[in-house]
């Protein structure tokens, strides 16, 4: 009898252990930065880590905001010449490298056009062709002249690091967390997703991809230690006479990008890389994006066309799960 | 001999019940939302257990506010002091499941339980 009671007790204890071990503790912080909600969840580590992660991002924002009158970028844009901090210099140099890499499809000097179309104030207009043409002279990343820490902007150029800032922020925060010994964390910086390691149990993170209208999920990718970044025409746009004009401006034409794609999602280790490529591929379109994929083969992507076709690269075949049965799925880049 | 069988049966039943309870509590679809302002969760609401609909007036600063309507299975911002009113136009949280955001008033309404660990875009 005594031994049966002991056995019973052991079973109860084991069962309770199974139940209690299934919740992994984490620290989480939600805040606004770079004009968007951000959320960082960290498994393990000290309680101060989320706050430190937030500070990394808000400190960066203070340097590169286009609207904060104290920021280096604001002052550079207004004075056309400034000696900037090492971090701002590094970010501008990195951005220029990607402008070059994408042959100008991503261009950090496109801000005057974004303003002219009304995407910064929501007073949307369709500018006259003459207005667009006159602003296009300023739109060229080669107008940025760098000498040491001194930056000079020629031809009335203005810089906006919006197409790289969140990706870069995600990279520096994830590096910081890894240096602090964190092996499991997920960052959501205004929809730029960055994962550190896997989920606590070793499972990959499941990241949803928005539908072409941005109001549902068409599928998901399972990732670890990766960034997942989307550029889409549903993020900021206006419609006039049945046509949609989105906030991603084609630097060559001065008009909102219209490449036949509703969204581009890029998956790779680096948030900076994903952020830049997703913008550039949205401008370039499917065929050029596939050319880059075949040439460099260091990222994967999900393209959604205007006609609701989902296109994924071969590296995602085993980790992509389609959830919208109204969409056709194609493999591209073979 | 009969008593031993009863004991074995009891032990197996307790273990099976534990495992069953584990799957029930971890897979139960939760319709719980949290309202977050300035990074702090100010309300956690189980939408499944709403008996009577009601409104929450959430103030921000001296004069700004969001009016949040809570009903069984759903929640949305019905009025706001912000200029753009994107948060009002966003509609019900049940439409797509994405957070409802009022950036000027630093307010987020989101599900606490999701099918996905994150949503890109």
C-alpha cells in the first residue's frame, strides 16, 4: 500500500512538471519609435534588456529622424552640409552601398518626391509632370558627397533613411542581445521582423505574410536567426480615379512604383539587407528581383502580384505554408 | 489482485488527465486582447466573456482621447481625437486580426494570442 501511494505521488508530480514546464518566461516591451509601434520579446536574460534595446532604437532615431529638428539628418537636409557622428556616417555609407547595389532602385534621396506626393502629411496630390521633373534633379544618391565625417548634399538633395532604418535598428539590437547571451528573441519593429535564434523549445518562429490588400494572411514562413521584411503597396497609399498610388516612389520616374507587385517580402540573416532589397525589388519588379536572386543567392523572397499570385523562391519550399486558398502558389528562381 | 488493477487504472487515468489538460489549456483559442498605451498594458479583456457591450474612453494627455467599443468577440475604436482617424477607419480587430493602432495617442489594441509569432508588413 505504501509503495502504491509513492508511485501515485510520483505520477502526479511528473504530470504537474509536464504542465508547468510548458510556459517559458520572457521580458517584453512595446513602444513607439520611428513613427511606428515596436515590440521586443526576449526569452531569458536580465530584466533591463528590453529597456536597453528600446534605448538603442530611440538613440538612433534621435540622430536620423527627418522631422526632429535636433537630429543630424534634419540639420543636414536643411544646411546641406554637416559633420555627422560615426553611426550616422556608417548608416549613410551603408545606404549608399545598397543604392549602388540596386542600381538606384532604392535611393535615399527620394524624400522630396515623397513629400510632394503628400505621403508625409496625408494631403495627397498628383503632382504635375513639370513639378516631378524639377524634383528629379535632386533625386540621385550621387548628390551625397562624403569626406571623412563631413557630408555635403548637392543639387538640393535631401536624405531620408526610412528604407534602411528599421532593418539596421533590428540588426544592432539583435547583435546586442546575442552579445548579452540571448539565444531566443523576436523583434517586431513596425512590421520588420527579426528573430534571434529559435523559440525556447527549439522550434522555428512562424511569421505571417500579409495578403495583397494587407487585411489578411496569405501564408507564413518558419525561420530562425533571420529577418523577414515586407514592402507593400497597402502600407501607405491613396486612390484617385480607381488607381492606387503608394508611398514607394520609383526614383527614376518620380512616380509611385507600379511594377505589377503588391508586396515583396525578403528573408535573410540581416535586417538591413532585407529592408533595402524589399524596397528595391518592389520598384524593380519580379523579373529583376529573380535576376538578383539567381546572381547572389543569399536571400529568399515571397512576391505577391497584383493578380494575387504568390511566388516563392526554392529555399522557402519546405518552410512556407500557404493559408489563403484563393491564391495560386508558384516557385520562381529555379 | 483486483486492488492492484484499480491502483494501476487510477494512476493511468491521473496521468492521462494531466496530459489532456495540458493540451486543452495550451491549444484553446483565446479571444483576449490587450490595450497598450505608451508601452503599458492598461486593459486586458477577454472578448469571449463579454455579457454587455460597453465603451471605454481612454484619455491621452490633457485633451486627447480614443473611444473604444467592446463587444462579444470584437473590439474597435469608434472615435478619436487624432487628426488622421486611421485608427477609427481601421475597423474591427476581427477584420484580419492585426493590431489597431493610434500613433498620435500612443494606443495599440491587439490580440494576446496569435497563430503566428509575428506578422511581417
